[in-house]
């Protein structure tokens, strides 16, 4: 097991380098000159002299690899540069300002996903092909195909405009997160209800479930003590990765509900061509995916006996 964990950690290193390189390449091979963009964003006329001065200030005249490794070294110190749109603030300060709202939204959405998808997925598997199961599968299909932005607009119209029951913008109280969290979680609920249902049905046909039934153990004990436990272990990888997916998926939802989070910061940076912020966002999301995947693999080594046997 120690060798497996070491190998997974070592494999993560080149992946992190690849993510950083892609983030740097995407921005540096944009058709527009970053120096000219920085001048225009700050309402400075991009004359040849001003562009040359800005290029020297940003270090754009240096060779590509020199710029990449210098940028990478700065990133390791959490120095992502200065925002083009607000030269008085660093990129990391902008991220620190916005990330709490995004984490609050993602955490609330994750609680909703787990609280709804697990019991519904279990009941749908237990009562397979019943009327309840057919209704759930229908709504799962609808929820999977439903775009987040459309659902968000419907919820704003219903609960904000018509009923005036919940706030539809901002992030100053718990109520402000209810509609965005429902919007963000709906697609994941549909996905994980289907995932847990299928995993439950697969485990119900395993030998251990059959032997337990032959021994006279109650079906409820088999389902909720043994089958559910193994099903959740099988689904842990997907459920764990949903944490990062929820954070990265806030881009659309935060803009619909005007939440000043990291997703809205990214969209604003794209429209304003704020390249340092875009680079930091791509790098941050990539690093989170790698580390979350690594953490899930390590946890599964200790809790999943089938994986233990496979490693040994």
C-alpha cells in the first residue's frame, strides 16, 4: 500500500507541471498582446513607447521558458502578479476576497446533494421498477438534461419575483445561498441518484448479499448495513470529485445570482482580458482536481477492502 500511495503522489507531480504549463501557454499565445491589453484596461493610449515600456515591466521580452519558470516560481510563493483591472490589488488578494463566497455556496450545494441523492438512490434501488422508481428515473432524466442557467432563472422568477420569498442576488446572509445552492446541486443530484441506484443494484447481486440472505439475515440489514456501505465506497471517487466540480461549476450560478465569488471573478477577468487572474483561476482549479483525486485514492486504500487486496 505504501508503494501505491508513493506512486500516486509521484504521478501527481508531472500532472501539476502539465497544468501549470497549459495555463501559461493558453494566455501567452493569445492573439492580443498582454502589454497592450494592460494599457487599454487602465485607459492608457497604447503607443509604441507605452507598449514597449509595459512589455519590459511585465518581462514579456524574455524567452518563453524563462518567463514560464519565473512565473511558476512566483506561483509557488502564491504570487500570481497584479490584476490588470485593479493595479492596486494583487491577484491573490482578489482570490482571497472572493473564495469564501464560493466555498460557502459549494459547501451548501454538497450538503444538498448528499442529503437528497443518497436516500433517493437507495430507495429507488430497493423498490426497483416500482412506480416510485419510475418517477425518480423520470426526474433524474429531466434533471440531468436541465441547464443550470435555465433553472436559476426559473427559481429567480418564481421565488424572487412572484412569491418574493427569497433574495435573488448578493451573498450577505444564509437566505442568499438557498436558490443558488439548489440551482448548482440539481444536476449533481440527478447524476448521483442514478450512480447510487446502479451501484446498489450491482451490489445486491454480489455473492455476499446472497449468502447473507441464505443465512436468514433480514433484507433491511443486508441493504442498509452491507450493500449501502459497499455502494458508497464504490461511489466515493465520483462523490469526492464533486467537491471540486461544485467549486468550478459556480461560474454560471454566481453570475446569475450576482454572488461575488471566484466564478464571477473569472468571468469578469475573461471579459476584461485580465490574464493574471485567468491564469491563477485555471491553475487553482487544476491543482484542486489533482489533490482531490489523490486524497480520494489514498482514503479508498484504507477503507475499501477490495482495493486493499488489489494493491497487495
